């Protein structure tokens, strides 16, 4: 048998998919599972966007498109970006692809060279694909710790300390997966001032949860003219418009747009044409579907945070954005005698049918910050109430 490359064997994954396999197996055995694992809205794509997709199919929009995307969707994205970020992007600055995810890889490929010790700074805990893609593309991963005491943001001084003359790219994500933390406005100018001192570093701003920002109005790094030319804004249709399966995302950066376009030509060719036409409606059409979902997430955030804080041994900060809660379960683990959040997660799943992810699925635990699990509250009020009630009973029942 020929060997498999080290690069492929070492590839990371999204452990959400591993836990989902466990959940499916338990469901197959007839167990009643309440799942809080999956990071996608539990709503259908809004009707007007579905209709735009159907019309595209019926109108014969079935072929390849230019790799950067049809001009109509890139113009719609410009309108959306310029309105929500105060930027002045033009259609040629935008490249669309099969989700926001591919642009993580394209950005690493566009800014680092394989095996040259180029460093990429990224958040920990964080979306697991960052570290996986940094390593797979021969760069050096440099995590920056998100701390509970800072509302799951990082200390800008720590960012400054991590920067070396080998740093090529900094990945930031706000609102954040998995913690729901946001980089507070008061830190943004400090961060920009640090970045101004390092004009050779690119910034990847993962803004996929930008429209689900609750504590403060959303501020993009791209709204700071000092760093605009080297900031890659990445966003997409998945979370805001409940379109995860349509696979439509984009990156905006004037200098890198032609480079991203070449990477798309070399990989996906183009995003699905049908999804691009649906995207025109998502980014520029009637927004009542997105507004409705946002209101529901806000309501559920209050519900889940209130309920979690009523569970013995559990404390939960109110997440600034997204649809994730990241409760601290350190004391609960001690109370029931499990060694860590992963054992807690497994017992919670097997003994009560409540499926969550553990902190270690998003990188090594932050020293001194204890044990956490992630709940996605893209779930109904009934399921949230029932799930947390099961968790509470589980802890009370097993208390030593
Ligand atoms: C932080 C973050 N970035 C990017 C993505 C990818 O989204 P998409 O579906 O657009 O590829 C996700 C999806 O979970 C995410 O959480």
C-alpha cells in the first residue's frame, strides 16, 4: 500500500463532526438525545432567498461563473459590507467561494511560504480549522490565549509580545467561536496601534458572526483606514442567513482579491452559481428573515445563560455575540468527581442524552482558566430548557 502524506495524516478536524457521529450512534440505538453541538442556525433559509435560488435554477443558471463570482453578488456584498462596516469596497475587491472556510486556507497560502518558519497568530480556544490549516500549509501556529477574565478576548499586550519578525498573518475572530466573546471596542484602537507598528503583517478578520453581535454594535477591523489595505475581511451567508449548506462565503481585500481568484480557479473553480444568485437576495434583499433569527438568538441567549447560572457548580458569562455559550464547569467537575471537561461531556451525553462539545475540541485549555464546554443555542427554547434541566439533575444526582 503506498503511504499517505504526513501533511494529510496530521490534518486536524472539527471535532463537532466526531461528536456528531457519537450522537448519531446513540440515536440509532433509540436514545433520546438533545444536541447542542452543531454550529448552524436551526431555521430554514428565509423564503425570499429560497425563492431566488429556485428562480436561478429555473432560469438555467447552471454553469460555471468567473472564479471571483458573478458581478451581481460581488456588488451586493459591497453594498452589505460598506453599509455594515463603513468601508468603500468595490466589486473587484471581493472574491466569493464555497463558504467562508476556504478563505482561511487561501489567506494562509497567500501570505506564508511552506516550511519557511512563517508564523501565524490565531485565537485559542478557536475555530479548529485555523491551527489545522496553518500546520498543513507548513507555517508555524502561534496561539494567543482568550481569557475568561477579559470576556473571552485577549490582552492586546499579549498580542504585541507574540509578534516576531517571522509573523506573516494574524487571525482574529469576533464575535468568536467557541466562546461567544467579542473584542471590545475599547481594545480595537489599541490593537490597531500595535498593528500599525508592524506594517508587514496581514490581518485575517473572521467576521462570520458579525450580524450576531449583541453587547456592542459590531466594529470591523476594516473600518480602521490605517490597516484597511492589509486586512482581509471574511464573512458569508452561512450564519446570518441560515445558509450553511448553500456554501457561500467571501473575502474582501483589494491587493489579495486577484490572488484569491487564482486559488479559487485552482481548487473550486467557482462557488455554486445557484447559491450566488440566492446570495444576491441574501446580501441585498429583504432582511426580515435575518432580523427574526437574530431576535430569536438574543432571546435564547438570555434563556440559556440564566438557566446555566442556576446549575450547581456552573457559571456562564453572557456571550457578546454568535450563538454559543461557554460555561465554566470546573466546580461541577469537582463536585461529581470527573477529571475534566471531556469526561464531563461524555458522561453528560451517555447518562442524560445532552450533547455538547468540550473545550479541548477547540485547542489546549487556557492555563488558569479551568474547564469549559460549548453549547450551541441554535436550538429551540423547549430543548434549551429541557437540556439544562437534565444537566442540573445530572450534577445533583452525582454530587459526592
Ligand atoms: C469562526 C468561523 N469561521 C468560519 C466558519 C465557516 O463558515 P462557512 O460555513 O461560511 O464556511 C465557521 C463555521 O462554523 C466559524 O465558526
